[in-house]
């Protein structure tokens, strides 16, 4: 989109590496819960429910630093 061939090539080259952890993260049971939170966020935004949208956004972003890995 930006017309920068070097940037486009870099994105093309690294996309497969980025997709691996993305697929691993979003193919779990936690991903279904995340999708439900995103659906609720969309509904809250559409309904103009600002407080609910803010709370859901916090839950969504806060969940990004967790893993599905068992603690050792």
C-alpha cells in the first residue's frame, strides 16, 4: 500500500514466522473465549455502551500477555 518495495519484501519474508505463534495462540480454547470477547466488544461499540467497550478492551489487551502453556 505504501509503495515501499523493501518494506513489502520484508513483510513477505517474515509473515510465515509471525503466523506460527499466531496460529498456535489462536487455535486453542482460549481463542474461542477471545473471539467471544471481541464479539461483545463490537456489540458494545455498536450500542454506544462506552463503559462496557472500555472494560472489554482492557480484558482483550490484558489477555495478550498470558500463554496457554502450563506453568512449570
